[in-house]
C-alpha cells in the first residue's frame, strides 16, 4: 500500500530523532508493496517565535490530507508549555478525534528498570489514556483575582460517548493480549460525579467482555502499584488527567524517557493519528546529536502498525530490540557513548538482515 505521512519535526531533539525515524520508514518503504511519501511541516515553538502562532491557518486541513502524522516534540525555553499545548497538540488531537493516547510500557531486552530485580517479563503493559475531554477542559474561570476572596474554578467534562469509546478501545486491546486484563484508574471516593460515571461505564464493559478480567484502583494507590507490582498490569485505562500522570510514571519504570513511544489514535482511521516519543524537546542536550532515537523509532513502528502494516512494524521493533539486547550501541542517557545517528545506523543494519 502507499501512504502519505506528515512529518512535524518540531523543536530541539524532536527534529533530531524524527529525522532518524523517517530514515527507518524510508528504508522500509523500499520494500515491495509498501510506499511512503513524506511531507514536512515546520510547526514548532521556533515557528511561533517567528510568526506568533504554532501553526498557520489551513495547517489542520493540510495535515488532514495525510494518513498519519509523525511528530518530534515541541517546546522551547521561554515559550510557555500552554502555548505549544493549546496551539498545536490539543487542536490536532481534538480535530482528528485522536481520543486514545496509547503508551506501551515494556522493558526492552537489554535495558534495565530502576525497579531492582524487575526484568522484561515483569514490565509489559499498555496505558490507554482518554485524550479528548475530561479534566483538560477550557471551561472555568477566575473571580476577584488579586483579592483575598479570589476564586478559581475548572470544570471536568465526561461524556457518555467519550468515556465509552476509550473503554471500548481498552477492552478490545485486552482481548488481543495473553493476560486479557483491564485495570481502571478511578478516584470515585473523592470525585463525586464524574468518577462514578466512569466506574459505571467500566462495569458495563466488564459485563460485555466476560473473557476480560477487570479491576480498578484509586489513582493514588495505582501509582504505588506501578512501582511495587508492575507485573499486575496488562491494559491500564484512565481519564485524561489520570492517564497523563500514569503515562509519565510508566516510562520511568520501563527504562527511561528516551525509549518511551506514544500514539494519539483515532481508532476508526477516519482521520490521521499522530505518533510521537513521550519525551520533550530536551533543550539541555539539543544540538549535540546524542538524543536516544529509540522512542521515536518505536513510535514509527506504532505508526506502521496502526496503518495495518504489521510486518514492517514488527520488523522495526524487533530490530530496535535486537540492538538494545546486544547492549553495545547505547546512548549517554543509558550509560553509553553512542550518538543518535550511530544507534539508528545499527538498527537500520539489523533491519536489513
Ligand atoms: P519540553 O519542555 O520540550 O517538554 P523538557 O526538558 O521539559 O522539554 P524532556 O524533553 O522530556 O522535558 O526532557 C527531560 C529530561 O530527559 C532532560 O534531561 C532530557 O535531556 C532527557 N531526555 C529526554 N528525551 C531524551 C532522549 N531521547 N534521549 C536522551 N535524553 C532525553
Ligand atoms: Mg516538558
């Protein structure tokens, strides 16, 4: 099949690692039966500093022409995070109904977890985060600012449709995995309206998926279990805020942020999905050529998988894991001296053989 992939390299190491992910996709694109065209877009905080907006008018329409979007990272010292979030990430996620944020938490062979004595057999689960609604709403406001009666209010929006579609995705994923288990993140003891609404929907799905076992934990103890019992988990589903928190904790137990991939999915495939490493633009190491490209390469593998190109997707991930397992070409974040380029070269050589 042939595809069009929109590439948004972004800022800092975002562009450094995206370049490598594109090289991997280009190499796979030379296989018979697979052809990928790339269209690059400069949307970033760098673009914002020049033009006053993260993306120009018409940007979303242009991205809509693609089959998938590959994003590096956006962020620049001095540009507040809410600019890149509300100026680029959230509009893309919402416009294209990327209502699932999927983050595999899996310890690759050869990598070590900060959890002592935990190996790849203990750390292998998926985090499914609701990505379009929930706690991250624009509804709210402030009153009497600057006085001692100041008030801030913020509304959470849970819709039946929004909750059900992300749960549907989580249960469908669980069904395809050996453990067939879903864990729901909740906090219905403290959050009196939206969380019981969420729990009721989970209970309904549990009934409709008798082959999938289900449990739920309050978000606070669930975070503790991620560290104490990572082996308990298979598919973990949570609201936008809870999923956000867990999906930074997950990569931390699975070998670090430099190797953590993510996908913003429109599971219907009616609109493009977006694939990006979990990490940001890392201004502290930008320009040095030493960023770990594994998160971006793995994200590219997820992109192929989502498009239905399961064989090249698996081949790319296997090549990454062959190189991590070998433990010879390692970037400085994981204690080695390899460069972004040399690690990718090793993966590409593996991918050929
Ligand atoms: P942003 O504002 O864009 O989110 P940040 O500095 O807040 O950037 P990250 O970019 O995620 O957050 O970086 C956090 C830390 O992890 C930094 O010290 C960074 O150097 C390191 N880091 C992140 N990604 C990588 C990577 N791919 N390879 C090596 N180190 C990384
Ligand atoms: Mg950051």
